[in-house]
C-alpha cells in the first residue's frame, strides 16, 4: 500500500482555544501538494493566536484572501489521497481533518494514522529512527508550513521503509 504524509497548520493549538485548520499539505508517492484553507463561517469567533501565526507565518488576512473554500479543499484532498494510507506525526491532525470535513458538511474521507504505528510495523529501532530523522532533516530543512512538514515526514517514512533512493520528493 502506498503511504502519504499529511500535515495541517492551524489557527492555534487546541490548548489555546477552539482551533481550525488553515493549511493542509500532503507528500509522498510522487505527490507534493498543499492548500490554504479559507476560514469557514462556522469558525467565526474561534481562536487565533499570535504564537501560531509566528510559527507558520500565515496571517488571517492571507488565508481569507488566498484560501480555498473548505468544500473544495476537502474534495481535492480526498481525491488526492484515495486508496493510499495516510500518516501524520501528530494525533491532532485527525481533529483538524474532522473539523474541515464538518465545516464542509461531510464526514472525513479518510482516517489519518500515526507514523509511530508504521515505525512499529517496520520494527524500526532507535538507531534506524534517528538515521531516518537525519535523512528527513537533510531532505526537507524548511519547516512549519503544511507542505514543508508533509515533505519532511514523507522523507522520514521513505527512509524507514527503505525506499529513499526510489522515492522522489518535489
């Protein structure tokens, strides 16, 4: 089964209040795509923190201006990952997928697994994981945008799976 990495950026971390997704990126299997998400009207009054904005560098004005509607993002995302296993490096990414899907009026089109489960399935020990992290760091040094973080995780997964030479990341 083909594996894709996914990452979301959000208005804030849930510990700071009601959080909504503002960007999603996927990478792996020759796919490298990200979407800015225009805030949905149902998220009006939800939280936005300066801390999150400083981390990802996206302003509310930018996502309102450049973001795609939630329905479009969810549809295109669902089509892009169809038939593939999707993993993230945080359990919170499923929350943001569910939040996106609820705003679009649909159920989530797929389930996001945790990369750690994949590492366990592969019998990856600490030295192998450390080597994979070093490979991912060298392959995708930019971080904290959804596409960058998805590329980093895709490189990590490729290394764990032993397909770094065959896997081309954009």
